[in-house]
C-alpha cells in the first residue's frame, strides 16, 4: 500500500499530514462558488445562462445610471421653469390617479360596484323600503298641513269671537282719542278718573 493510502487510515500516526497537504492546495474561487448544475441542464447550457445573467445585471446597472442622470436633468429643467416640488407632486398624483382609473383592477371594481348597485336598487327589500319612506314623508307633510290649517282656523275663530272684537274696538277707541288729542291739544285726553271736567265724587264717610 502506498503512503497516500496509509495516511487515510484513521489509526495511522500520520493521519494529520493529509489535511495539512490539502490546505496547501490552491482553490479556484469560481469553482468554489459555483453551485451544482440544475438537473436537466448540460454544462454548456449552464455556462450560457450564467453569461446571460451577467449581461443582464450589467444592463440593469447601466439603466440605473441612465435613470439617475435623466432625473437630475428633469430636476434642473423644473428648476429653470420655476416649477416647485408641490407642482411635481401634484402632477405625479394626477398621473397616478389617471393610471389607476384606466387600470384593469379599477375598471373591474367599478363594473362590480355598478352591478351591485343595480341589484340592490332592483331588489324587493329596497323597493319596499323606498315605498315606506315615501309614505312616511307623505304622511308627515299631510300632518304638518293639517296642523297649519288648524292653527289658521283657530286664529280666524279667535278674531271673530266677541271678546276679540270688543278688545279690538277698545284699542281703536283709545287710538282715535290719542290721535285726536294730539291734533287738538293734550287737554282733551280722557281723564283716568272720569270723563269731562266733572269733579270726583266725595266718598268721605264724614
């Protein structure tokens, strides 16, 4: 048996020499980082896919750099035009809202809500509720009209009553005397203790 086979033996006094020998062997980083090939892919196909992956990653980096340069140029143009950040935000929100409105999810949701609304408005429960509310509104209007008519009729009856007419006549008489007194002088005002210049009756018990 050769020395290499003897070193593999765990009971050999030189069992550490093999590991020391292997640590001195240079390892290719590319080979160490390479994952096993996917089942079903040949080595050539794997190499082709890896090359394409590297190319795509490089294109992504390039596009990010181009996008950053375009954003800087856009900001410079806005600054020269006097457009504020708020204007840009408003434009972005408007564009986002427009994009959302034309999106398939928004259109489908709007159509679905329209179908639900149509089903609800055409349902028997909705129609009965609407009829009940309409009848309640009509009854409320009729009740208010009845109350208004009753109040008007009550006021009319009150004005036609003898008490109200007597009070109205008294007010008219006092008004005419006050107006006549102002025209002819204040001496013709009715005396609170009697009419004319008649002296007050003597009610003295003595």
